[in-house]
C-alpha cells in the first residue's frame, strides 16, 4: 500500500520565496498547488521543475488582494484536488504572497497603505477562512511575517505594520484551530536576496554589505535559507509546536 503524499498550497509561488518553498517541499516528497497573480509562465516553470523532481504540482491564478475571487478559487481548488490527487483536502497552507513598499512614514499614502493591507492582512485572514473546510485535520499553516516586525528600518513602517498584524492573527488562528490539531506558526525572514522591492537587497552592493554587517552570521539571506526553513517546519516532526514566531534572519539586528 502506497503512502498518500502530502499536499501544500503556497501562495505567491511563481517566484521568490514562494517558488523556493514549493521546490524545497518537492525535495521532501510534498506536492504543491502554487498560486500566481500575473506570472503564469513563471508558475508553469515551477510546476515543471517539481515534476522533474518526481512530484505533482498545479499552478492556479489567484489575486490574494481581491477577496471577491476567493469563492471561485475554492471551488476550482476542489476540482484540482479531486482531479490530480483524488482528495477533498490538502495538508499545508503557506500564506506567502505579498508586495513591499519602501517609503517614509510621512510620505506613505492611504492608497498605498490599503494596498498592503488587502494583500498582507485582509487577504491572509479571509483566504485562510475560506480554505478551512479544505485543510485536513492535523494540518499546518505557516504565515510569513518579517524581521521588520521586530526591528525597525526607516521606510518600512507600513509593511512592518502589516506583518505585526499577521503575527497577532496567527496566534488567534493557532488558538481557534487547535481543536482540529492544526498548527499555525509564523516564519519571519530577515533581508533576503530576491527581486522583492525591486531586488534592492540582491542588486544593491552597498545595501547588501550594510545589511550583512548587521547579522550575526555576516551575510544577507538567500531564498534557500527561507524555503528550507518553511519546508522543514512543514515536513518535520513539529506538529506539536504552534503559535510560534520563528525568525530566520541570520541573527539580524541582535
């Protein structure tokens, strides 16, 4: 009798940390549903890479800032689960999709604030709520925060505010979903070399060097650092751990 493979839903997985997480999960024998907002070709490439590893993956379009899409998405997801895995549930949810904003507090507009709120707070809250019937009992949820919710970097006030809300939200999820043995934790990356915020950490040598000097381990983070942490949290024997904030920053700003 073959063991049923676990399935993860990773939002914002066409690039960056979401992509890396899905690939790392595949290396650990976990299949993925990867969502994308506009990068269909990139998401299809992620699917192809997972299939090359020997896993199964499906790319689905989803704008996590638009709650009006969530009902149709859940309906389509049910068909995908049945068609590809002959299942009605999935095991792991990674709320990764997000956008950044680098702007001083005094110059941040209400529109910009609302855009971040829709993706990082409202989107995470209501997407998770709509997905609850499809998450298997004993499953796990990882919400992505940021080291910026602990330390400050001028120009990040709005973004960090959203991530602070995610951390509080996650504790409430953990408490209220505990009766279903669903563990909910937060992974908070430090500064990572991706294309996030225009690839500033990756492509600006002065910024990269400055941030590296603030970390205990003497470098900025790489996507593998975060994807590895998230996949290990989901694939490992940590089901009894819940409501925890795990910062993966190389010891930034200690």
